[in-house]
C-alpha cells in the first residue's frame, strides 16, 4: 500500500512537468521562473533516487518494483529539461533587452 501511495505521489507531481516544459519552451522567457525552486526540486528527486538505490529491501525486490525508480528518474529528467530551458530563456531575455 505504501508503494502505491508513493507512486501516486510521484505520478501526480510528474504529470505537471511535461506541461511546464512545453510552456517554458514556448514562452521563450525566464520571467516568472524561479531558479532556486528548480534546484530544490532537482535536489529532492536526486535524494529520492539515491534513497531507492541505497535501500537494501527495495534493491532486493528491484525486478518487481523497478517502476518506482523509473518515475523518480522520469520526473528528474523533466525538471532537468526545464532547468536547461531556464538558462536558454534567460539568454533570450538578455538578447531581447540588449536591443
């Protein structure tokens, strides 16, 4: 039951990241984005991934429970893409402001 709730939490958080990435890509501006927030979310996902990798009982049943780690990694990748887009958009903002 605990694993099902954990997956529900991760999927719920992760459902919004693809939409956020699309919005960041289309917006072409870093305005309204928070770099500390993105860094904190990335740090949290790294901690979650490491917690799974060092959990002996989880790793012992990895063949049956691989999907939990999959969602952590997938969410991390989505936030990392948004993190990269932040810097792209910041650069676009600087170019726009220098005109």
